[in-house]
């Protein structure tokens, strides 16, 4: 029971972190394109570089969230299989 609860906790925290970072990275990309569509010549010089840096940061944090999610899924699956045996 403890392994299942720990697994659910890790899977939910890791999944929430990964999904949140994906949404933030896509929001950054959407903001870049929205700015380019509204005023193509009024973009700052480093707008693309700043957006790519922010997206890489979000991708790195999201990748760190995948690790506890995978561990949690294996803990939950292991607890179900050991219970049925």
C-alpha cells in the first residue's frame, strides 16, 4: 500500500511538472509568433534567442519531471502485479 501511494504521488507530481513545462514552452513559442504577426518589424533583436532560451529551460525542467513520473508508474505497476500474484 505504501509503494502504491508513493508511486501515485511521484507519478502525479512528475506528470504535473512535465505538462506544466510543456504548456509554458508552447506559450512562449505562441507569444513569439503572436508578436511577429502583430508587428513584424518591431521585434527586439534578440527576441528569438530569448524565446529559445526560455523554451530550453522549460524543456529541461520538464525532462526532470519525467524521471519521478516514470519511477512512480513503475512503483504503481509493480504493486498491482505483486498484489495479484
